[in-house]
C-alpha cells in the first residue's frame, strides 16, 4: 500500500476531476495522503478534503511564498485549524529564496512563529526549503525536540546528516528520478531507510517516465523504484518503509 506524504489536491489543476481522482485512489493502492495547506484559502480547502475522505489527512500552515497574505490573524487561524482531529502537521512552511529574495526577514518571522506553534501543539512540521538551506537549518535548530520532514529535500549530504542525527525525516519526490539529479544519490547514501518519506508534491514534479504530465499519488512507485535502485533494495521494501515512516512521523495509526 502507498502513502503519499505530500500532495496538493486543493490545487486548481484538479478542479475538473478532483472527486474522481480522490475516490479512485484506494482502488489504485493509495492508502494514505497528507495534503498540506499554504495559506488561508488552501488551509480551509485541505481541511474540507480531509473531512470528506477518510484516507486524506491535512497539514495547515503559511507557505513562505504567501508572505503577502500573512497578517495579525494568521497564526491564530492556523492554531484553531491545527486542533482539528484530521490535522497531522504544521505545514507547508519554510523559506524560499528562489522566488523571493527581498522579504527574507518576513519569511523568517513567519517560519519561527509557526515552529513555535508546532512545539506548543506537539505537532511535526513540513519544511519547504528552496535555496535557503543554511537559514532553514539554523531555524529548526533553535527548537530542540522539534521534528518533521524537509519536503523534497534539496540540501547537501552533510546537511542531511545533521538533520538525521536530530531525528528529522527527508522527503523524496519526482526529481529523484531525473537524470541530472546526482545529489539525490549522495543524500540517499547517508539516509537510512527508516527516515525516508515518499512524496509526489502533486500536481507538480512528475517523475520519469511520466514527466510532463500532471502528477498524482499513483506515481509514488516510480519514486520508490528509483530509491530502491540507488540503495540496492526492492521497490516493495521502499514502499513499505515509506508507509511505516509516514504513519510514524504523522502519528497515524490507521
């Protein structure tokens, strides 16, 4: 059975067939999905989806790219939503210096506020880290005992070792299958099987051989197969580990 620990089914890319896709996931082997929110509207949407489908869980948070909509009410809204039973994490939160280099301090303020909230609520976090590796590492290091996943991990093997030592999980998505992604093999070499999470980031980052198409949770096996190839394991071993690891970090007993 498959666990997609990061998918965005609230995305407009699924507006035409969202219900059909989600209803069909169990028949296609997808047992669990975590759908993170990114701001006020998407947080409400992921909560609604989690309440509609028993196998879909939500994370709520404010994505760094959404800094313009962050206001005095945002943190309280996240806390209220995070107390609902189908919410398993604070996320997607983090730092993104690829799209925005002008509001780094505001991004950091948003991130620290949400990390403190996660500590208060005893929830794991889903970290978005794009071209902000050092600052993301420094931020999470301020909160001993904080745990979660670095989504679509893109840092170095050296940074991975620091995170792994501190109890973090690393998420692997479609880019692990891309021909020019040599860094993924270096990171996977130092990452034990029990710290790997399988993600699609649907509808984005579709894995080879379906690259160019819209992504969805049924493509998890392509990611698992590439990880298995790199680590000298069977695809089934990686899929099973991905399921168990996801349930462990997100506290899902189903």
